[in-house]
C-alpha cells in the first residue's frame, strides 16, 4: 500500500471481499497495518461499504460492487437520501429523522477489527484467538480509544506467549508513541528479557531503528553479546545511540576478560566515529595504558583530544610540552595547533598559533584558528584578512571565529567581499558576517 490512499482503499475492499491481508499488502510492515486500520475507518460514513456486496440476482450493483445503485445510497434502502455531514453531526441517518440502528457487521474479521463502531471492534476480538495472522490488529486495538475495546484486547494479548509478540515488535513500538500505547510495549520488553536469546539477537538485525535499538538494549542488559561483538558494532554502525550503548558496554569494568581487553580497546580506538574513539581512549586509564593515549592528543576530533589529555594527566603526564613540540613541525600533525590552544597559555602560546596562520597547509591554518578561538585571543583586525584565504575550509573557520565580533568589522570590507566576482566561500562568509552585524537580512543580489 505504498502507492497512497487509493491503494489502501483497494486493499480494504479486497479484504472485505474475502482476500487475506497477506494477499493484499505487506503484513510485515507496521506502516501497512496502520494504513489498513485507518483505511477502514475512512469508510465510516458509508458503513454499507464495509460489508460484502449482496449476491441477490437482479439487484443493481453500485460503486465498489455494492447494491443500491449509487455510492450515497445504502443497499436495501434506495429511497433514503445519503447522509450529509450535517446529518451525521446531528446523529441522523438521512434528511428524515430515523431511529438509530445497529451497524452492519462485516463478514471479514480484519475489517470488523478496524470498524468505526466500537461495538463491532469489541465483538471481532474473539476471532483473533483462531486467526494468528490477525494478531497485529489485536496489538492495534490495545491502544484503542474506546475503553471496553482496549481492555478486552489487552486481556487477549496478555494471554499470548511472549514470543508471539516478536514479529509485531515494530508495530508495538510505533503504537507506543500514542497516548494509550504503552501496554503492548511493556509486554514486549518483558518477553525480550525472558525469551530465547536467539529471538532477541534476531531483532538486532531488523532494519527498523526503534526495534534494533530496543533489542540491543535488552541484549546488553542480559549480556548476550561479547565485548568484541559490542566493540565491532560500535565501530561499524552509523547510529550514534547504538555507538554510545555498545562502546560503553564493551569497556564496562568487569565485562571484558583480560585476554580480550587489549583487542577490544584496539577495535574501539580504530573506529571512524569520534564518540567511539573517545570511549576507547577513556578506557585506557582503567586498563593502565596511560601512555597509549598520547597519539590521540592530535586526533581530528576535539572530544577525543580532550579524553587523551585527561588520560595522560591521570598517568602523571603533561600534554602541554607534547603539543609545543609537535607545533614545531605542524605538517605531520595539523591538529596539534588546535590542541595547543585547548590547553596552552594565552601569553606564551598565542604567538605560535598566529605564526601558523601563514603555514602552506590549509589543515594547519584551520586548526590554528581553532586554537586561537580556544585560547580566546582572536583579534579582529589580524583575522579579517584571512577571509580572502584560497581554502574554503580556512575561510569558514575564520568566519566562525569572527562572528561574535562581526559588528566591529567595517561594513565596506564585507560589502567588497560580497561582490559577484569573489569566490563563493568568500561571498558566503561576508553575507554571514553582515547578517550577524545586523546589516543585512537576506542574501545580497548576485549571491550564489
């Protein structure tokens, strides 16, 4: 039913006419079940369409195979006008007042479980006991807005074995965002904590983010993954929540056996994600490997550099002399300039960083600007000419450093740099600074 609303209604009609849900839409997808549920309710103002078409010979057939001739006329009552919105709001069946009648009960249990009338939904819940394929709709009804329907559905769901919920994990998590959707989630979490390990680990491979996050959280609580498996997951996945969860669990004290501790740390230290490397560097202190943190003093991430300085100091070392020595040959370690600014002295080390602004490598110039910002020694007059640097990365770094003092930059200098013939990075920088200074509300003509 990914093609839209029309496809959803066609699926509803096929199920109404006797087709199984698995024959009409992807029953593995939580979104498909929720769309089906909503599609049935959308026909609530035409209850005769929810029942299977009459097969009496000679009866006229109207839209969607219903007897009555017209979509607006319910079958069997051709003389009664169609209900208008005003009629429905007034509780009337047509333009003439009519006593309330019981709603027709659909033949298809899947339709009845989603019926707009709560009495029909409540009665249809009995069919789920002999139709396991309808359990996703039982989960949906556990968050029903009608209390009797909700209570009956929850009692039926609580009677099912725990592993029966695993196939509906994505749907349960989607429904847990609703106001009354926490009941099924509690059952699922309890089932995961007590169920077979293989089922929990299988859910970690699901593509749905909420599902695999929950499965990993339970797997970590139960100790179902080895430290190396956790470290590998943290180092290779792109989900930051999972990175934090697995990295912290992999280096938790008492979790990693001594023979594997070094390999687990090395796996974390080689990860691309800075937060994972930071967890590995911090764990070096507990492992007594303080000296191994020194190479990470020049990591490209400021968080990792901060963790490395902490570990080195905990082992009795001093990162400042290391940074000063590395800045003598910054080409080998460009991030040393940023590290020097993060722990250096404003009087002693500011001159070194200003000098590095003339280094031929753009990466060194970028980190030198970062170091000047960390030392809080940015001088507007000396840094403004760097806006003309040939490297866009350097221009962006200089812009970030100048933004707090943008109002002090002469306007004509920024207007000159916003001319159409200037490089794009320079024009963007000038526009940002003009807006920060309150001199421009929108991009200047010619901005690209």
